[in-house]
């Protein structure tokens, strides 16, 4: 864009154009393939370190057996999942690169309602689309994916966000990242949400040497279920609730250890497990590489398996 073109823009447009130009080279398109066809999908992300480290949403990549990343310069490469926290809906990928890559800078400035924000992503696969709006509110909460603790302290924005935008950056007028777009209200007009930069900083602080420094990873999605009374009686169980596995990340510790979808976990590390939060709390007390013995029900039989956490 020439200086003459820039002079012709109004102040609002100048800010949006400048922000988009600043962040655009670091935004990526994410394509995922799952173990089942309906898990294939599209999302967005952005490079935050020049070595090819990428931030995105956990729900964009959690079920993927293969993740492809397309860069702004047109190159496509396979990404590796480095870290994931489903309860925070955040994940880090890494792509190989023979040269430093353009990066998006995380903001240190506070947000205020009414502030201009810009989103860049791949809605419905339409790459590198720019939308603009304002911060509608701060401190919102939403139910988390997989029925875990609620996502808290979210940014509410009326910046247009659509499927495929998930994981992409929400930036301020300087093109610095203030959040990661994560969800919309399907029955609402212009109501979207983003994970704030403070949560991103906290997530990154828990990652050291490409592994979480606090807690470990098992790689399952679960929800709580009441155990059938006849099953409780037949197996002589002392609890009435368990958690059933609804999905397992390909290559995760859970899959490598032999767990399967529809297995019902009843104990972990000898502690009863009756809801998803109890399971998460037990796992997070351990470090990557440590072992946990899980007791679970499969085919009306109580079984055990030892899993090495990631």
C-alpha cells in the first residue's frame, strides 16, 4: 500500500489496516485430520516464537492424529503437538523451519470495554480474513470443553468470529495479541469470546522445555456417569459414579497405555474417580513421566492399566 493510499483512509481504517499488516505474517491456517472423518477440521493459530512455536485452541487440535499448518507465505508443513491444556482451551504446536519466522507479539497493556480489536483467522476456510469490532465486556465465563471447569475471565467482543477463527489472534490497534478467539454464541448476533492474554501468559509459564512444568497430560476427554446399580452389585463396587472416556488423543499416554473410548474409569492412583474434576486433579498432582494405575470397567469386567503420563 502506497503512502497516498494510506492518506486516503480514515482514522478507523488506518488502525485496522496497520494492525492487520502487523499481525498478518504470523497468522497460520490449521488443518486437522482425526481417526474418524468427522474429526477433520479447520482452525487458526499464530506464531509466537520465531522457532516455529504456535499458539492455538486446544479444541482445534485435541482430537487430531495429524496437524497441517499453512503459513502466510503459502508454505505448508506438518506440526507437532507440544503442550495442551483442555481446561484452559490452549495448545502449543511446533513446526520445523530453516529460518526465523515472523512472530506475533503478546500485549502487556490492559483492555477496556469499547476498545477497538481486530481478529484475523480462517473462517470457514477463507484464509487470512480480517474482522474488526470492540471489546464488549471483560471477565465473562463459559462452560469449558469436555465438561471441565468453566473458562473464566474471557473477553467478550462483537468482532465477527466464525467457525475456523478458533485459535486465531485477537489484537489491539498496535497489532499486539490481547487474546485468542475461542467461541461464539450460536444463537446470538455479534457475541464472541476470546481467551485473554493473561491466561496465555500463565499457560506459557507452565511450559518448560516443551513440557508442562505443573502437572501432566493423560490425553482423554471424559464425562461423569452414574454406574448401573446391577453393575455395582455384580462387581461389588463401593462407588456409584465413574467417568467414561468419550475420546482419546491419538498417540497420547492413554492410548499408548491401552485405554479406549467407552472405558469407565473408577479409580486413579488408588483414589476413587467419580467426576471429571477429580480425575483432572489426580493427574495434575503428577509430573510427566510418572506412572498412575487406573482401574476401569470394560465389557462388564474390572481391569487395571498402568499409564506413563506425558
